[in-house]
């Protein structure tokens, strides 16, 4: 669409910027608390809130404190909370059996949240890296990630999360065929209402470092993840991956990281019209926080601007560690 407009001075673009009221009337995109998903890290213990040094303001919380965080989120109007476990290294094994243990951290936290705060949606992560002594999202053997063996394990992990009460399951592993396999298993297991938010276009990014610290995966990782996560140079491939996952039964799709890949968000939304999400990942969050703490930028304005860019790029929602702060700001608190 090419708009038709008169030449200057009949057209003066500054007319629509002259006051807060006029700017509000002509604003093209909005950010609301309903667009937010809050990622939260859960660890063993009781009454624990342990700071993550590389992510200022972010905590690893014991299950009881995660329940408190869920109450906070619900009170702020945040519709969903996403759980990521910090697993005891002693429970990390090459067979990753803790991933589908009904009593693992993620499942215990899910049940506790659903019992205490039933109105909030709980999203969980499907990937083996929090449970893998090799630090990878899949089974690693002789320097190779085993795709099909990993998918079978991911199916067991997803079923255990559904049985614990997860509303949204987020496969973040990037194995081929896992969405179809998980969807089929959920249907067969009586979990037809459980949603799949697929990390469909997840790039092999340098922006994940603080997250890997937060879940305790960075020290265990052998090699890198470039054989299964996407090449940052590729755009058309992302569209093919999203199309595949939607065909296999994904209800929603995600682009990860967020701000460095806004072009991908826009292409995905324009191409499919499906519910599209982005993850403002740990490195993005940490950079804004670090710059703000050093007085180099206005942290609050940068936070809001960074989230509005996702909406402008076509995202229906954003996973962001800023979620509570944004919700309070939007509510005028």
C-alpha cells in the first residue's frame, strides 16, 4: 500500500505529533500486559530467592517462591508464566531421565502453581539441556546430536508436563519432527487441549549466555549447538521451519532471539497470520539492564521501547524478564 498524500505544506507530518492526545489517536501499535509471558527460573529448596549475577533483578526461586511469583503475575494481569529449571548437577545424566520424572522441579512447580493460582497459564520448556550432563538439547554421542532418539525422549518429557497440568508446552530443542510426535502423543494421551508454542525459528545465538548460567547449563556444554539451532545468516529457512511446525500441529510459533531477528518476526506474521511470539532473551535483557545501571541509557524507556518493537514487527506476545516491571508501569504503579 502506497498512501496518497498532498505535498508540503498541505501535508505536515508534525501535526499528528503535536500533543500526547493527538499522538495517542494516531498510534499504530499498542503494548498491553496481555502481550507478556514471564520466564521464571525454579530451583530446589524452600524460601530461596537466589540472584542470577548476569541478569540483574532475575532470581532462581524455590517452588514456594515461584508460586508467590505466579500470584504476583496474576495480580498484575500477566496471563502466563514460563518455567525453566535449575537442576541439581547430581541429577544431570546422559540419559536425561530427570526430564520426564513426575517429581522434577518443573512438574512440581507446575502442580503447585495450578493449585494456588489456577487462573494463570503455565508454560513449560521441552528440551534436554537442563537435565543433560553434556549440556545439549538432545542426546550427544561422539560429537553428534541424535535427532530421532532425542524426539522420543522429548515426547516423554512433554507428556509428563501435560500430566502435571501445563497449559502451554514450548519445545525449544530444534530437533526435526518433534512437533508432530509431541502433538500425536498429546492427542493419544488425552491432552488434546494442551497447546504447543513451538520455538520454530531458534537461532544459534551469542545472546543466550546469561540464560545458560541461570539454568546451570553453560559449564556442562560440550561443543556448540550449531548443528541443530539455526544459522543467523538465514531467513528463508525460518519460514520453512515455521510452516513445517504449523503443519505438524503447533498452535503458536516463536522466534528466538527477539530484537536481532525482528525481520523474521515480521516475515512469519505476514506469511502465516498464526499467533507469533518472540523471546527477548537473557542477553538482550542483560544489555539493557547493564547500560541502565551504568547511567548510559534511560532503562525504563529502553525497556518499553524494546517491547514495542516486537509489537510493531507483528508479534502477538513476548517472553520477557521485564514482564512484572512493564505490567506495573502500564498500570501506572
